[in-house]
């Protein structure tokens, strides 16, 4: 039973190392079997095999061979689940990063009056976050006016027109 407990503890230590070093140790097995030999998969297999075999042996219903087979079966199942979960997490996609193209057609408020021949400032919302941009318009636009973005020539400037209700 001590061998099985040692195997389970070794697997747990490997799992802790894979969490602490966050993939640094995976470079050793880079590209091997498309993730099947990643450190979390090996750690899950080792820990589950050892602990399941120790529990099975401790119940007295089987000998070392039966406990080893039961542990290996449980370890294989755990390795497969670990592999599938890690693959699902790796494929998880985040939202598209907002760009100036996402500003086109949005509305905002003038926070610094826009003269006919220069820049003012508008407060817009991009992906739910406030964004203050330099703004130009073909006509003067007073403070507090609601505007629509017609173009975004740079990352920090927009061309706007007043919204007429």
C-alpha cells in the first residue's frame, strides 16, 4: 500500500508543480502526442492510479494485481478527462478586440466644443468603456450636443456630425 500512496503523492506533487510553474515544465514534452503527455495529464494519471489502488487494496477485496488494474483504469479515465478539459480551455476564445472601426455609427456627447476649423473632444463608449477622443466636424458643435461618429481617421480622433432629433 505504501507504494501506491507514494505514487498518489508523487502525482499530486507533479500537479502542484504544473500549476506553480505554469507550463514551464511542459516544454520537456513539447509536441508529444498532441497534449496527451502534458504534465497535468501525467500528474492526474499518476495521482489517481496511486490513490485508487491504495483504496482498493485497503478494502481487502482484491490483491495488489487487482488494485493495480483498478488504479490504472481510474488513472486512465482521469487522464482522458484532464486532456479533454485542458483542450477545451485552450480553445476558449475571447471577444474581438475593439478597433476604431467599431466606433463608426456610435453616438457620444461633446465635452469640449468643436470649432469649425479645429478639434474639440467627444466622450464615446467603446465596448462599454468610456473613451474620450479628439473630434472634428464640418460645422461648429457646442458643448453637450449629442453626435454620431462618421469616420475614425486615427486611433484617437473622430469625425462627427450632430444628431438632429
